[in-house]
C-alpha cells in the first residue's frame, strides 16, 4: 500500500470555509488505530509570488473540551470589548467580496 492510499484513508470529514483572502480547512482524520483528531489549516495566497502559505494545527480529542473553552472565552472577551461585525464573503471573477448587508454572530 502506498503513501497516497494511506493519506486518502485517514481523512474522514472535511469542511472548507472561505473568509476573504483566507481559506480555512477543518479536517477530521483517523490514525492507524482509527482514533479521530482534527487538523485546522489556514491557507492564504501570497500576493508577491502567488504561492499559497499554509499554517496547520493538530487538535486531539483529549484536548477538545479545553480548546473549545479557551476559544469561547477568547471570542467572548473580544465581543465584550469591541464591536464584532462578521462579513459573508462571496467569490467573484476578480476576488472575494464582502456582502455588507450580512451580519451574523459567532457562537461556539
């Protein structure tokens, strides 16, 4: 069995979120023992050379609760101290454009 087959088998679920110039990937993967974990990848195209730069974190199931508590506390802090207006982005021929009439909240 080649490396390609192993990589194909380990991905269980994937969610792609486009947000302006960035794209986030939330992937559920499985270890050889079928233990699930999450990878969160931020991908952004560098303007100067068109290369996609990616940053990735791995989140293991034993850390889910602490991670989500920390993220929620951090988001709540920002919401309490600054106005947060979420924008919905749509793809156009030229670039991503924000729809200014959309406002939705972020809940964990």
